[in-house]
């Protein structure tokens, strides 16, 4: 992607994220509708929807040739990664938004012909923006994030884990995940995949594992983690496919293989 065009897209995306963040902070003080999706705990609010609509309108108005993938259905029907694609999660961590009024993020990954060019994750209540451009490093606000340490061991790692992983399930062996919890130093569960990726990029988590995440949960985070020298893969070890949901691991190169080989066993 042309560097000048990418810079313009980056500046526009940032401006829209700050505007959307301001609107979310205003809207959350008034009553808003809350619905459920796939199950009773899978929440969506009117604020998720209006925020995604806001981005869809801005993107279509400014970049009519680009495509949009969004969680709440205001995007396009995208079946290939060709061209320029905005992968948008208007609120990542909706349960946190509803119950905690904090710990949620706007996540936008911008890909060109399948390559992650821009990643933006905005912690709305803390007013902290994580950003990355391919080849130019990752930032927390204006501060460039250092490369991940290359001497990290599992025994001293703090891992982000979706607690659902620990429950017996038909997809993989929960016992092995329980062993992972015993073998690492500690685990955390923040409830926003995008923020957990950002925490891996800033080095306050050494890895994050979560099941069946959607493209909008991970698209921005992948770019951030890659820019600090980390990797994101499917839990099978295969490369991520941004056209489908997958169980993913994002971490440093030292512990990736060990986690996949010893702790994740599919049924
Ligand atoms: P969301 O808030 O945008 O739905 C919660 O552990 C994390 O998993 C959040 O990042 C949440 O994104 C994501 N997630 C993915 N699929 C989910 C589902 N079916 N129900 C709830 N959270 C889901
Ligand atoms: Ca959701
Ligand atoms: Ca999400
Ligand atoms: Ca969401």
C-alpha cells in the first residue's frame, strides 16, 4: 500500500475513533436498548449499532472503494481479502460496557490484499489509543512500544485467558488448559479480546488465548502484536484466516510452540 495513502487513512481512522469514543461516553449516560444475540449472555446494545453505523458512513463517504467487515451488520458481504478492508468492532467488550462501564475498546484493523497495514485499539474510558502501522512499530499513545523480550519463559509468563476455555467443552481438552494455568505464573481475563491483544503488545501480558474469536476481535491486535515481534496463530498452529472464526493464540515467539504443542489438544 502506498505510504502517503496509508498515512491519510491512518489519520482519518484515528479522528473517527476519537469522535466515536466521545459519542459512546455521552450515550452511555442515557438509557439505551440492550438485546441478546447467540445466547442470553451475548449482548448487543444500541450504542454498538450506532457506533458501527457511524464508522460505516464515514468510511463509505471518504473511501467508497474500500470494503467494511463489522460485527453488527452495517458492513459489506466480504468473501475475499482483496482490496482495502476495514475490519471494525465498534465496541469490543460489550459485557464490560454494560456491566462495568469500562474495560471496552473500539478496534479497527485495516488490511490491503490480506496484509495488515494498520491496527487501532482505543480504550474508550481510559482514553488510551494503541496504534500500529506495518513496518513502523506499535505505539501506546505517543510512546513507541519496545520489542517483546526474547528470554521469556512460560514459568514466568502472565497469560490472558478466556475463562470459558477452562470449562469442559466439546472442542478441546480442558484438562490441558488447566495444566497451562498451573504451569504459567498467572492468568488474567479482561473480557475484551482487543484490549488483551493490546496488553500483549505493550508487554503487560505475555500471551492471550481465546476460543472462536471473530475477525473483528483480532484484526487490529494482530498488527500491533506483529509490530513488537510477536505472533498470532490459530490454536492448531495454522495461520489465522480473517474470513472465519478461530481459536487463537497471540504471544511471543519463545512460548508459542510450547503452548500449542503441550497445552492445546483438539477433540
Ligand atoms: P464483543 O464484546 O465484541 O462481543 C469476551 O471474552 C471477548 O470475546 C470480547 O472481546 C467479545 O467481543 C468476544 N466474543 C467473541 N464472540 C463472543 C460471543 N459469542 N459472546 C460474547 N463475547 C464474544
Ligand atoms: Ca458481540
Ligand atoms: Ca469483539
Ligand atoms: Ca463488539
